C-alpha cells in the first residue's frame, strides 16, 4: 500500500480539482482518492483489502499521479469453516452515479490461482451503469477468495477511470436454496408413484449460480408415453436466465427432446410428451439457455422451477399394436358403393404422433363426392396440451391425398408437379398452392397429390373445429381408387392427449349434376327463360326453376376472407379443386321493339336440419351482345361491366346501395338495399328487389343467350342441401317504392323514341 497517498496534502488535491475547470471529467475529484489494494499481496495482507460478507465497500478506480487509468483493486474474502458444498458466494458491484466512463469488471479467483473462476463486466456504453451480479458455488477447498475489480474498456489500450464516482462492492455467503445440489453431474432421482393409472413424480430446483446445470433421472418402460413439464412460477419479473431443458435417452447423450423459454417471457412453461421406444433410466437436464449471441446464463436465487413427470399408457388403439404413423401403415377401410361411410378414431398422444387412414372406393363410371369431418370427443386427458410459442394457436391438421404412384421416380414426381389432370391445384383461393403441391409430389414414401388441407384456426371463429370438414369431388374411375387421410400437428411439436373422430362418407352426386356430365366434363344445362308478363315469379313452377346442389369447395370469398377466414374456411385451408359451380344457359325470348324486358331473379337455399343456412349463392352472369359483329360466325361476344372486362355478379348484400338507374348526385337517403332476405323454416330466400330495376337490355335480347354460373358463398357446412334458382322475364318498365318517406311509386327508366329509334330504357350493366 502506498501510505503517502493518504498523506497527500489536501491543498494539492483541491488544486488538481480546480485545474479541471469544474468539468465533469473522470479526474475531477472532489476529495481524497485512496489508491489501495493494488495487487494480490496487498489483498492478502492489508486489513483495508478484506471484503467482509454483508459489508458494502466503496472505492474508486483511479490511480494517483499523472497517469490516472489502469487501476486494479484486489480484495480478499475469508471463507468461514462452516462453508460447505451448498454455500454460495454472491458478489455484486455497481456504480452509484447515473453515469461513469468505467465499464466495471469483476473477477473471482482462488487465492493462489491466476485464472478466474468467473469474470463479468458491465458494458453499458453511453447508457447508465448497470450492476454486475455474480453467484458461484463455493466448490474450492481454499479458505480465501480473491476479487479483482478493474475497467473493461472497449479499446484495451485505453482503460477508463473515475476519480469522482465510487463503485460499491458487496459479497454475501448464502445457502443454495436448491436442496438437490450438487446434481450438476450425478442426477437427482425422481420417484414415480401411482395416481390411478398414471405414474407421477415431481421435483423442484433453482438455477442459483451462473451456468448452473441440474440433472434429474427417472425410469421409463418401452411403449409408455412420458409427459415431462418444467415450469417457473411467475414471480413478477423476468429471471436472469432463459429456462431450457434437454431430455436424454438412457445412454445419457442422445437427445430425445429439448426446448427453451422465449426471451422476456415469464412465467416459463415447457413441456413435451414422448413415446418411449428405449426402456431404461432417462435424464432430464435443466439449465439456462445460451444462444449464439446470448451471454453466460446468470444464476437467480429468486426463481424456483418445478418438474413434473407423468408416465401414461398408449390409449390410441391404432398405436397399441404397431402404429399407423406412416403412409405405408395407414389403417384402411373399404367403401364398397356410394352411400357407404366409415369412422376412424385416434388421438395425438405424443410429439411426432401422426395417424394415417385410408378409404378404398370401388370403380364408378360417374362423378361422386367424398365427405369428411373431424370432431373432438369428450376425453379425460392425462396431461395438458403441450405449450406452443407465444401467440401460436393449437395446430392440428387434416390432410387428404390421392396417390399418383407408389413407385417414386423423377418422371412420376414431374407428372405430379406439372400435370393438373393428374394432380389438380387451385391457386385462386390459395396462392401458396404450387409449393404445397410440390412438397407432397416430392414425398419420399410415395408420390402424393394433396387434395385438401384443414388447419386449426382461431377457436372464436371456428369453435369445436368447425372448419375441419370438407367434400372432395371424385372423378369417374374404372378401377378401385384410394384416398389417404392424415391427422397430425403442424410442426411436429405438439400433442393434446384428446380423442378425435374422423367421419368419412362416399355419396353419389345429385341427379342434376350427374345428368350434366358428358364425356367426363360437366356441361351447361340448357333452359328457356319464361315470361310472367306483369306478374311475379311463381313458386314451384318448373318452367321458371332450376335446381341443384353445390357439393364441394369453400365457396366464394371476398378479398378479406382469404386472409381472415370466413364461413367454414380457415385462413390457410386448401382444396385442390375449385368450388363447385353449376352453369345454366338460358335461351332469351325474341321480343318486339323496344325489346327491353324486366328480369326477375330469386333463389332459395335449403336450410340445415337445425335451421341454419349452409351457404349463400353467387350468380356470375354472361350476356351475349347482339349488337356486336362476329362476321356471321354466330359466336357470343360477352358483355362486360367495366373497361377491364369485369364480370357481373349477383350475391346477397344487405347494404343500401346505389342502383344502376340512381343518379350519382342522388342523396344517400334515396339508396335502398338491392336484395331482400326472407328466412323460413325450410329455406333461406333471396329476391332481387324492385328498386334494383333488374332488366334485360335490348342487346341482351338480341344476343339471345344468358349464362348463369351458380356457386356457393361463405359456406358454413358441407351437409348436402339443395338450392332453387327462380328466374324469368316480364313487362318493362316496372316500378318500385321510393325511399322518400312518403313511399311514392317510382318507375324504372323507360325507353323512348327518338326519330324512330328507341333510346334510354334498360341499361342494367351501367
């Protein structure tokens, strides 16, 4: 120790302070700075260099003389004879000021060693200084420890100092709250005891010291399912470390599973469920997570964690003897003829569990429909569903495949990927379809064509897996065909120990659909548009009605529906074949001038048995323009509604809107709904309202043809129900009741003659 430092005249120190000009510089001290404890010898012999447990010490990192930087302070800690393997040395150091140029560094060493047991520093940069916190086990036979305090400069050649602000250094000797210590190498056994049919064992621990590792062991029997859960109860703060685990097989090195808590997430919860394939003693390793850019996991004396091990029986009957976890081991049932159905049951009982099922359909020379629905069954679960990353919902999936080839060759994969006739794909409602198709065309076991996908979605929008249903169009086939179903989780990281039921049924298409097929292709259904004069559409009159069923597809979607999901469709659900569409081709009447005609449109959709509506309808219209020249070829020139060729579509909308005949300057109060909705006990009926002034323009009449393509909208259920399209023409113009408060009758725009030419009148596509 340099005793002269203590005796340095106060006047000289004050003079040095004045020479700084009063600036807040590192050497602008305001009192005597004692430069003590500069080496190991002083630490071990000088009474001023003893750091007593529980007694804070305040000192400065600054040298005397012209050279201020490069100071090191050495201290000893005397360890009492009562210390043992569970004794912890807790060292904290911090600057009391709000700013300092020093990056405080603390090293802990054995008395006679030059290497550090642990070193930490506060690299606070331009920010406020932060505490340096070290917790390490007293694992050395030495009765003394050395603590070295210095600056950890960004540039090693330019250490910093601070003669104005003191740092505070404290050491504590504590007892490790983890009663299992030491178990860094030798695991603590977890005893399993019967709780009914379940074997349960628990343990508690702390990651109390830096880089602490806790090991636990427990016996497992092959064929059982082991559920392991690690939780850190919420203490109201994020602990110093990110909890992580490794589950090791009986050889002690191979990992069966691992995981970690996300940054700044508390309480920490991790769990896994694994099918035991190797009997013996398994090991659970609990430690702090250290990523590539993460610091050394710091111990935390405040945060306990809990371990629970549950060993349960395999309850899935398909997994009890062998398993159906692969395509080649799919559990199969035959559906002999349309009208047959079957039921599969299973559960996702462990990570990596996937259940494959198959149905075989006998040859059929006409189109048919394969329907499926997945539902949960009431189950007393043995463990909670495994946790998923923050914000991620449960991620069950149902996927349906047809097999392109069981012989995996480059040619078969290319055919699957590139030939829509072999493997259809619909990109309109699912832009990621090409990549999805490619994934399964490149499948290793067999070349598969993905036909349908259902993904578990927001339970508020799709309660009880209400989107887990679908209908697949089955083309006519001269030989037996097989469809494979797989129930799994997306990501291979989840299980819930809940039973499910997969219902599959094979049904014939409706009669109208079958009759519309010719040469394996669905043809437009020819109709003649009937007239009603001044009357309305009659109900139950075949002259004015067209009937059918829309069996497959999600239904028409608006742009926002594709992102958020609507009806029965989750945001990432997929069907390979576009939604079912029935097309009717109407022959329009030949009328005398001025030829304009009112067009009456109405449709019914049968209700579900519970009174609900399975879907709405959308009518895509194609009018032929009779005024367009085609060189006598007799082809149809479609009428569009915009310069870009947009189609005209009718679909129910309850909103008051401007009709084609309403002036752009008309007040909003004059707008009315274009559709009327009527719900009866058996049907949901939509009628195009009189305010719409729906009509057939002269060029439509002259064109002679109207095509109406009927498709579903916002489907909520795949139960087969029928619809009725009711349409005809009548005298024009007709009138509607104005929304002017008085309910005055108002005529639709009537045609007039101008020099022998009819002008005005119906301009429905305006």
